[in-house]
């Protein structure tokens, strides 16, 4: 005979349903063989009441949606800047060292100028995002740097 189990994530949400031949002794698996109502992926388990409830995702407010998009912009800019700087900023150190050794700051200045372009593009994108008033416009907004 198989036992039915619901697998729970850290927030007690059902992420999987399984029919297993043996008993499972793990906190993240709940035996649902004898549960009277149907258990579905996406429901949340209440361990106090030992019940499963439907979880409805709350729509983000426009302010929350904008904040999420602003974070996306900042993350993209950070990734681009870190790529320019090199792992552990080795490209920056190299450009600085060459500037000192050769008394020529061209390479360093170009690197810093590229980094500043990314920061400015990020700021411009956030400014443009903040001007948007409609949910569809905000959801469609994507920040991509052009080379």
C-alpha cells in the first residue's frame, strides 16, 4: 500500500505530492493519505490546525511593483559594473597601476568613464520608471544596457 505525502518548503507551502511505499520521517513531508479534502500544490499547511489552505498571491501595489523594478535596475547595473571592474576589481587595480607606472591615465579614465555611463544609465532608467503611472507600463519596463 502507498502512503500519500505532501512535500513542504520552508514556508509550509506544498511543493510536491508523492505516493510512497514506505513511511517518511521528515519534517518537510506530511502524510496526507487520510486527509478528507484534496491537497494541491500551492496550498499552505497550518501545522497547528493540521489543515491545508489555499494561498492566493496578492497583487503588488504600483509602489511595490516600482520598487521591484528599481531593484532589477540596480542589480543589472551592479552586474555590469562588476564585469567591467573584473573579479575582485583586478581590472581597476591594473588600470591604476599602469597609470602610476606610465604616467598615462587613458586606460583608467576610460574604465571609470564606462562605469559612470552605467551608473548614469541606471539613474536615467529609474527616473523613467518613476514617471510611469500604469501597471502595464511598469510591468513591461525592462532595463538593458546598450553597449
